[in-house]
C-alpha cells in the first residue's frame, strides 16, 4: 500500500474492517531517508509526503471510526530526530518534527476518552532503511541499535497504558532534558558532533 495515497489508505481501512472487523490499533509507520545536509526540494517534498501527509491520511481514515466507537489506539512513528536534531539530514529531521507535532495535536484534540494517540520516537532500529543509510547513521544512533521486535514490545506496553510518548531508547529522554536545561550548551555539543561527522566523511 502506498501510504502517501489517501484513497489507497481509505480503501485499505474499509477492506480491513469489512473482512476482519473494527480496527482497535493502527500503527502508522513509514519513513524514508532522503537528502544529506540541507538536501534539495525533491528530498523535502518526498520526506513531507511520507513523514507527515501519510500520517494525516491514516488519522483521516482511522481516527473517526475509533472515535465513533469510543475505543482505539493510533500510533504515529516519528523518530528521535523529531525530538532532537539529526545533523545528517535536514529534510528527515524537520519532517519528523512534523510527525511529533501532528501526534501531539491529535492527542490534544481527540474528543473520545476511550481513544488514545501515541507517538513512537526510536533512535536506532535495525531496519533495511538504516542498513542502506550506511555507517554514518549508525554512528548518529549513539551506539545502541534495537531490533524491531524490541521496539514493538515498548509499543505494546504503551498501548496498554495509553501513554503518549514512546521512547525505546532511554538516552533520548536524557538528551531532551539536557537540551531543555541548557540550549546553548546543547547547540555547542551538536556543532562539534557535526564537525566530527564532516571530518569523518572527508576521510572517506
């Protein structure tokens, strides 16, 4: 299914409910790695389509059904890059920030007490996208790379509690606190990290 095609998402939702029954949980999980540095307009457009509009399509077609039943869980997959900053790719990081903002908006405005919206923000997950991105992205993942199964366990736990923020990597919450406590110091450390990344690439 093309998650950037709203009609395709709507058709899939209707088919699932017709063949299986009401949807209790929908995990809107999509991501692409396009454009290093500032990238170009094509990178921005593609990243926006996948990281923001795909989730809008999911919410448009799934959330009203859950609200009508006063039951359901909607999970949007963002990234630690949507909470902090991925110095490797502006299109990726900025649009993942958009995912987080959309999830927050949906969680705040959802009118049904029995429906919860959660935002999953992992850092490094062993997926084909990470493998294709190369060693630089693994380095940016701060060492610990989890499996999809490990992340899924955290999602299930959050689904049971109705928690909004899902952070499989404990370091992400720590980094968020450090950035909030001293933004100037945080920016300085990120500038140094960026210089190291540039030097690493220059070495080949």
